[in-house]
C-alpha cells in the first residue's frame, strides 16, 4: 500500500476520554463532514473538514447520542452499541451494531483458575443489536441527524429494526448462520462489521462466521409504514426470507467494512479471529445489480489493495470514498505514531488502482 496523503482527525475531550479516537470502527465522508463512530460508545460523531477541496484535518466535533434519536433495546441508553458500520444514502444516515456476543479477556493481572473462569464467560449487550436509519437535516448549514424532518411534504422519521425483525431472531433457523449465534464474534461467531446502502438495498458485511473460507454479506430491503414510521420492517425475497445471502471468496478473510463505488461494492477484509492481518480491499463487481443469492468468485471479485497493519495495532476498520479514485482508511488500535501530541489521530488516504 502506498499512502497518497494523510488527514488528521481531531476529537473532543469527551471522545478522547471515552477512547473513541483509538477505537474507530466506522467512517463515511459526506460532503463537508465526516461521520465516524467508535465501538465503545452509543454515539455517532460528526467532524468538519478544514477545506472543501482537499481537507488536511477534520475537527470541531459534534456528538450525537443514538438514544436521543431512536429507542435503543438496552435498559441503559449509554451502554455501548458497538457501532461497526455507517452508510449515507438519500436523506438518511445508517448505523449498524455488531450483533455479536463477546468473551471476557484474560488480562495481565489474571492467573490460574480465575483466568480460566474469566475466559469461559460469554455475555451479550442489547444495544449491539441495532440497525438504525436516521434522517439528516440541514441545521445551521450542516448535515445533522434528527428524529424527524419533512421533505417536499413527506415526513421522514428515525427508525430502528426491532421486535420480530431483530436480526439475531431472524437468523435463528438459518442453515449456515444459526449455529454461530451463541459463539462470540472474535471466535468466528456472528459479527456484523460493515454496511453499504444503494437505493432500497442494505448490505451488511459479516466479519464472522467465515465458512470454509467463504465470507457472508446479507442483503436487506428495509421499509417503514405510515402507521409505525419509527420501526424498520423487512421485505421478503422470492424464497420468503427477509434477507438474501451472498458468499464471497475473500481468500479466507471476513468483512471489516463495505463501501459503494458506482455499481460495485468495495470490501475491506481482514481476519475474523484475533489476528493482525492480512488486510485487503476487494471489489465486488456489479454488486448492486445482483438479483439472486450469489457465489462471488472469479471475475466477479478482484483484489484491489493490500493494506498495512501492525503487530497488535493499526487494524484497518473503516473505509470511505474520497472523490472517485481514493479511499479514506481509519484504524482501530492506532499505532503510536498515528497519535499526535495535540490529541489528533492520523488516517490514510489511498488511491485505488486505475
């Protein structure tokens, strides 16, 4: 990977205290602003560009609590939502949680039976089970997520997938994915780590499970009704299921993020387990034109880029288009050299192959 140039992401004191800047998991460029999220909070952050043409820095952060915009499933509105993907399409900003379970880690202070007992503990968090669609209004000249807005006489409401359409509930009988629901995400269990939206199509990329080297992308067709505009529902496909499965040959890697590029989808891929790399960007050609469950291999997919990674750090977790020929890449657990003395974190801009 050859970095074309870098940009500084400057976060507020509150976000730095919450370690959002070192746990970046999702990003999407939207004109003069950068939407960004970390996986340790239940918020979405908005950063402003310092230049409309080629920003060197995004800052002047505004934080938006998801609980102020939609009803979250957790009893604690500030319990982490593990936001792993952001998408921007039409009048809406979309966010998805990992939907994963997690296994307790053995820390340096743990040893013997206590360490083993901790490693056996598996827990879930309700706020991780979210797929939300937030209207974006012009407030003071800046795109801002709101609960409700009216465009050309048509109301648009913040809405969430919940109840009988909760994704974990829908996958309970799936022949491929159901066995992995009780397994923590970092153990090759269910773990959503990317979202892309084209028209009425919503694509969710799965870091895990990876089955015999095949990674999964779920395709949804969410909608709302006038009677219940705050609830996302899912249209049924020809087979009667509310989701469509695509399997991708990513050379044994799982999906870390998705990003539309024309009719294609760019796929950020990395290990499903707790490994540093490899990390790559693939192109799923013609993804938004597919009308059936697909086996994405051969000429349907190409390897575009090899991204760098560190040892225990610099894990690429999010990507977004910059213009038509570059991508912005942000990192979880950034290496020390990405953290500046004045509190910013460095992201990379990389040119796509011609």
